[in-house]
């Protein structure tokens, strides 16, 4: 599931008062809602990125272009509104009205002049604080936090939101609790971008409690979906599903199409992350009922990617191909590089599963060539899919280097994540130190008590940090060992595949040589012997022989007949014509009848379900040779009188049983035996990738069960 690890956000989420689409790489915000009318006013675009490297630089360039375009397009429309607010503030206003007007002016300036916007918010906060307008001061702090979030200055944003909570704690306004919940939800998003997922969960839970208390279903649904996304970041996919289902319960009560779409999509994504594709299919199907192409393109792209992945894992390859093609078309129109690359990668995987190896290879190599700056998580998918393609194509030699490169990049990603976790611990430690220092300076009169408290706090932090680092080290080592085991297992599988390929080549060569020899014996030597017999018969008719010579001549002719029959029997055993012309069932039946008629062994043949699709010729010959070898063992070594050969087929699964009433033996002796007969049987069963079960005891006969699949 490499792609699903990238879809760490759900379309249609809200961030504070703004419309937004949240992804792992950040938050894409567009538009702001009027505080009075509830309508969407000033368009704006914010991309709050938390990834590093070329992907971040690409998004920053996109952000710069979008902001420039919005400024050029919106500035003329915004200017009258800004001028109107500026003139309004120059006049005489009530204190409450002035505070609200300063806040509206700050909101209007966010997409026009961020420096002036920041100054306006600061002046508004000073004014509201001086007049005792706690609720209005909290709103100004709350809105100023977005400026810091847009700059990815998350620590400053957190401090600003904390100040908003302080003023809300003093306020008696009717909307105080609702606004407090909004601050909690925003703090959760800030913590999520800082990588502190546990704290993000805690803040979102506080918001959820207030939304439930205030009976705000729309806000509660958004909070549930945001909480599901946080648990996705934590790889707790069961919890992600749990909150998605809570969101679905609310969406069913509101009946809004977009709510139902988002809730079902969230559950489908969570189930996909748990590899429960059949259940995920039910919810993506429900989401499809409320799908609208007019939704934000990020939402539409995410929907088609997840729907395609579900179809691909349920082997609905044609439908998966349609979804990934649609993803590529939408991404191309929206100039979405991320969606475009993902669509092409998944289309290549579909081609591989459809056995269109050359087309899949061409597409993957084209992506590798065109995108030299491919970000690391895309590299992992590309290398993994190339390794799988060559492995499934049967080219283990090409698959192995791509698989090794995939492991290197994957391990490198894990190392980067561990460094980020360690960095977060260091930031927490430094923050705690600063807070302890501030407390010491503010409480000089209680220096002795503060000193003791400080030492204890420092000890707790050091112990906690040490424990945290130890846990991270243990988890990293455990992950490393697990990956090593998986890598070795994969290498062993590839080596086994190579051995099986070699064994197949040997068996095919052997059967080709048997066929050639059988043909030469039957058509060459057999024809010559028959010609000699005919010539001798002709000579006899033209000669006058004594009775003694005539008797010797007839004996020679009998010996010649026996030689011809023996030659034909040998040729038939080397490559039975029945096997080639009429298939395995008829060939085994003839073989058992021939053995019975020779009085060497009484063989009973039974077949079940052998009238299905034809089995490949190599597999057919291999099964026939195994039966030959087992029956010959019963005759030569077991001194058996009767034997049963039973073969049954159910779908692709074949079971072969050969039993005899001979002397039996201890199966343990087979582990060290170097006999050619048993070695041939083992090699052929290994080629079929089958399992062998031998039941035998001295004096109690032998039963050999061989099971394998023909697909």
C-alpha cells in the first residue's frame, strides 16, 4: 500500500473559519467566511507545507504564483471594501463596533498586504484589551494565528491561539464556548503540522466534547474527519475507521451530499489501509452516490485514486484502469503534478497485473527518466513496482537490483522519520527548559522551593527523553530486523524462482530428448526391423529348407517379433502417444492397464474431475513420470501385488495418490537417500511447487499423496 501512505488527509475538511483541503503535505485553503452574513467572501489561497525537499519548493513556487494571481485579480475588488472599513474606523464608533471593524479590516488585508494586516491585528488586540473586550480580543488573536500558520511559523501560531484561550476564559459572550471549540480544533491542526500527533488528538478531543455539548452537528462532523486524519498519521487505522463511522452517523442525520461523500470516503480509506478491500469497496461505492465532479480537484483526485486501488486489489483491473486514467486527466487539467505521477504509477501496476509487461515497463521507465527530481515516497513506489513487474514477468535477474534499491530508499525514509521524531523530542525538551527558566525569574521570593521543583522537572524531562529515545531505538531496531527478514525472504524467493526455472529447463530438455529417442526408435529402428522381417518372409518362400532349418528359422522370426515388441514398448514408455494425443487421464489409464496385463502388478486406476481445462504439456508429462516412478518402485522394491492410482482435480488444485500393499519402509530413510528414483520424484514435485505426504511402515504397504496447483 505505498500510495495510501501518501493520502494522509481527506478532502473537504475545514481549518478554522476557512474552506480547506487537508493533505499530508499541508493544507490548501481557499475563501473566508463572513462573520456576520455567513457568506464566503475574500478568496484566498494558503498552502501550509510540512514536507521537505523539492516537493516543498515546487509547492512554494505554486503558492507564489497563486498569491500573485489572486492579488492581481482581487485587489481591485478588495480596494473599495478596504477603503470603506478604513473610513469607518476614522469616524466615531462604539468600542465593540470598532473592535469588530478592525478585525474585518485585518481579514480583508490577509490576501493584499500581510504586513499591514499584522499591524491591524496588533492594534485591534491592544484596543480590545484596553477596553476590556475579552471576546473581541480573543477573535483578533484567533484570526492573527492564520498569518503565522500561512508562514509555517507554528510555534508563534500556538502562542497566539493560547492567548485567544486566555481571553475566552474571561469572556461571558454567548458564543464563547463555540469559539473555544474552534480554537481547540485549530490547535489540533497546528500540533499535527508540528508532528506532535498525540497532542493533536488531545486538542481535537476537547473540541469534540464542546461541539457535542453545544449540539453543533456540522462542526462535529468536521472534527471527526479531522481526528480520523490524525489517527491515519499515527498509523492507527482502526481508530481512523472509528471516527469515520462517527462522522457517517452525523452525515446521515444532516443529509448533506458532501458530508455523506466525505464520511464514506474516510471509512473507505481507513479500511483500505487495513487491507479490508471488500468492506472498503462497499463504502467507496456509497461515496460514489454523492460524488460530484464540481468538488475541489484534490477531493476528486483522491476519490479516484482510492477507488482505483480498491478495484486493483479486488482484481477488477478494467475498472481500476478507468479510475487511474480519470485521475490522470483531472490532474493534467489542474496541473497537479502529484496526482499525475500517482495516476501513471498505478496505471503501470494495472498493466503488470494484466500481464502487459512491456507496456507497464515502458511507462515506469518513462516516469523514472522524465522525473529525475522524483520525491522519495514516489521513488519507493516506482522501484517496488519495477521489481514486482520483472519478478512476475519471470526475469528474476532484473527484479533483484530494483528490489535492493527499493529497500535502500525505504530504509532511508524510515531513518528520516526517526530523525524527525528525535527532533520533536528535542524541541519539547527545550520548550520545557525555557518555561522552567521563566518560572524561576518570576518567583524570586520562593527561590529555594522553585530550585527543588526545577531539578525535579529537569529529572523528569531527562528521564522521559531517555525513555522516549530508548523506545525509538528499540522500535527502530525491531523495524530494521523485520525488514532484514523480509528482504532475505524476498531474495530467497527470487533464488527459488531461478532454481525452478532451471529445473523446468532441465525437465523440458529431458522430455524433448525422450521424444526424439522414442521417435527414432519407433520410426527408424522399428521400420528397419519390420523391413528385415518382411524380407526374411520373402526369402523363406523362395527357399527349400530341411525341417531342422525351418524350425530354427521360425525361432529366429519369433525372436525378431519379440525384439520389435520390446522396442515399441520402450519407445512407448519414453513418450506415450496417448499422452500427447488424448491427455493425462487417458495416458494414465492405459499405463495402469498395461501394467495389469503384464501381470507384474494389479493396478486400479481412478480419476475425478479430470475433464476440466487442459493442463500444460510440461505439467502433464511431469505427473505421468511421477506415477511411472512410483509404480516401478512398488514393483521393484516393495514386491507389491496390488496398487491404486487415484488422481482428482478441483479447480486449479490437483491431488495424486498412489498406494500399494507391498513390504513398506521407514519414511525417515528418504531424508538421506541418494537414489536416482526418489531424487527424480522430488525434483518433479518441486517443479510443480507441490507438497508430498508419505505414509508407510515395514510390512504395512505405502501411501504417497502429492498435492499441487496447476495455475
